[in-house]
């Protein structure tokens, strides 16, 4: 039997990418109200270009300050699930830089760390029970049974899934879901996919 998956986005789920980017550039974080830079009416053209250049630079991922508990996501595997990171990257350089540290930081095998280049086609992940992401479009597209996200200025309009206000809260909710799912499976003898 294949294990069900718990999938985490990396940026703005496991650490504050946009908090760091806005701090570096001196842009008010609360102005990042749209997932798409092009659609954001609060940013100047110069700020959009600066953010885009920063997202394309591996240097943004240097000296990451992970959210409390984020580096312990592999611990969820003790409940019988497989933990994955599925993260988009603007460039191959960013992808390669993320790959250089991701396995060591999270203790996950490389095949459980999926790093996509944003412009390339992605294979949908199957058998996902829990999905944690910050992007409204990713939440909407996901076929996961449970969708969780951290509250961010750009995802205030999400009406589905479970909104969390910190990473520790997100992990508590994931553990509660796991407990309920495992209890249900143990009571019925049915394993759901």
C-alpha cells in the first residue's frame, strides 16, 4: 500500500520569503496583496522589477530563518505518512541553490523534495492527504483532502481550506487531522486514498 502524502510548499510556508524580500527592498510587506506582482496596484513598476530580480537570485535563500518547528516536518512520517516539499523556483539557479541545502535541513530523501522551475510543466502529485501552501491558485487546484495555508497579505480572499496564523498552529492542525484520519482508519479497517 502506498503511503499518503503530506506536502509542504517551502517559501512562505516554512519560512518568510516575502517578509525577507520586502525588508531587503524597503517595501511595506502589507502591500504584497496579490500573488501576481503584475496585478498588485500598490507596487510601483520599479518595486515590481526589484522583487522579480530578487526572486530570480539564489541570494534571497541565503541565511534563511525557518519558522519555529519547520525543520522538523519529517517527524510527521512517524504517523505513517510520507512528507514532501514541493516548491516552485523562478530560475534553475534558485532551484539548484535550494537543492543544495533542502535535504540536509529537512532530513528528507532527495526524491521527496520536488523543486519546479515556474515556467516548466509540473506533474500533479497523487495520493495527497494534506497540502500546505500560501498561493491561492495552488490551494484552488489541489486535490488534497485537507488544504492548509498560512495567513498572508496575498491570500486574504481564499474561502476554502484551513487558515493558520503561524507555523506552529499549522503543525497542530496537521497533527489533529492525522489523529482523526488514523482513528477513522483504525475503526473501519478501511484505508482511504
